[in-house]
DNA sequence: CAGATATTGGGTATCATTCTCACTGCATGG
DNA sequence: CCATGCAGTGAGAATGATACCCAATATCTG
């Protein structure tokens, strides 16, 4: 995980590239995502930062997504989940509880991940795709929902 | 891919287990999904089977999903995609165009897939999860959107 | 400080999906 | 062979997450 000051700088840079300011509201979102123990939904984010306005939070999450600061996860549940972009943290995958919607981060060992990457590139190329990233989601039941 | 008559029987069985009838509308959905060249959205399904009513199609897709006949894919686009359950076809993954929303099926080679399965089980177990299935999505740009 | 531009937030609009409900049709038992 | 009951249908309305609008503010630049 990147140190806070370094994260701040990185976010600031990416926003600047997109002519966006790093305002208090946006900082609150980034801090909220950083502090969270895994991807969070918008209501969860608002709970942890009560001063955020819903409309601004949605708008800023969208802008932060475009700027490459935030990643949006869309699963089957009612709300999308948001997390800091992998380029600001590290490549990882998700363990998703089909009952309560909980999302936890997991990482594959480096070697397997590299093998996968290579296989994915080959597959994509065969179909004429150029891939930007991939996701691996493991669905099941968490320890409390079991 | 399972032969049509076999598919029909399998679908019929699963519906029966859930006290559901295999009606004309449901058959049209299954045929539409089978005929499609990859996962389709509801509007696409309605286009290919114009007699389907939207409300019934949504309702029946939901019921077919519960019965394990249909899988719903939720990505970032405007519509969910639907496809026949993997237990009726074969395990595969998805190549998703971030520009036009096109979804294509791809399969990993058996050996790699088995390695992955094992790794996933270990990961999930370590977090107290019991996994039911996994998805691998490759995001990028298709040949026409590039 | 002025002017230009970005941001905010409350309210409202959108639109995919789900729900409601009156109606239809199929199956079973007498 | 009809009556009864329940599953299925479809048109429209309701729902709800998310996006949009716009007037009021805040921030930068020179």
C-alpha cells in the first residue's frame, strides 16, 4: 500500500491531468476508500463521511473513475462497489458473498498471476480484442452467512 | 454443446424441480439464448423473439435463473446480459468491450483452469468462504471499436 | 481584485428492472 | 366433459440506483 502522502500526490497528479481539483469532498472520498477494509458502496461511503452530498459523491466517484483514481465494481447487488484503482494499490481479486454482498480482497501468487496474464492476452488477441485489465471474482458464502 | 433434445429435457427437469412449467414463452427464451452467439441483453432477446412480452421475459429470466437454467451477467453497461447456465453448456469466461458492451465467450485450457480452481479454493478457504463458482472477465476494446 | 472556470448540493429526471393485477389457459378429479 | 384451482401472461405502474440540472459558491490566474 502506498504511503498516504504519496497517495495524495498521485491522486493530485491524476486529477490535474484531467483539469480536476483535489477538493475536500474528493479527498474525503479517497480517504474513505483508503480507510475501508475492501470495496464499499455509496451508502457506506456516505455513512463514514456524513458531510458528503449524495449527488456530489456520485459525480465525484465518476470523475475519479475517469481519472483512473477509482474503480467501480458492478456485481448483482443493489449498489455498485468502489475501491481505489489498482495502480494506486496493487492488483487483486474479489471474494463476493452472494448472500450479504460483502466483498473482500484477495491476491493470487505472483507466478500464477503472470501465467494467467499471458493466457488472457493470447485469448484476447485471438478474438481481435485489446485488453486493458481483467477481473477474477469468486462467488460464494462468507463465514457469517454460511 | 448439448444437443437440442437433451437441452430441452434438462431444462424441463430443472423447471419441474421448481414446480415451473416449460411454457412456450420460456422455450422461446431458452432457444433465443441457445441460438445467440454469446450472452445477450433483454432488448436483444426481444428483438430475436418479437412475441415475447417484456415483463414476462424479465420474470421468466428471473425464474430460469433461480432454476439454474440461466445465468445473469452484470457488467457496467446499461443492460444485464443473459446466457444459458454453464451446467448446460460448458465453463467459460468473458471478453467484454468497454466501448460497445459486446460480450464474447472464451475458454481457458483445461490444465490452467484446473490450476486456477485449486488456487481459488485455497484462497476462499483462508477467508472462511465457501465458493460456488467464479468468473473471469477480460475487459478491453473489440476489433471494431479499436 | 476581476474574470474565468470548476465545484457543490438539493432537487428532479432517467431508465432498467420488478411488481401488480386482472385475465387466460392448462391440468386434474369427479 | 365440465368445473375448479392454480400457474402463467402482459400491459402498465412502481421502484430505486444513478445521472443530470442549475443556481449559488469556491478557487485559480494574472
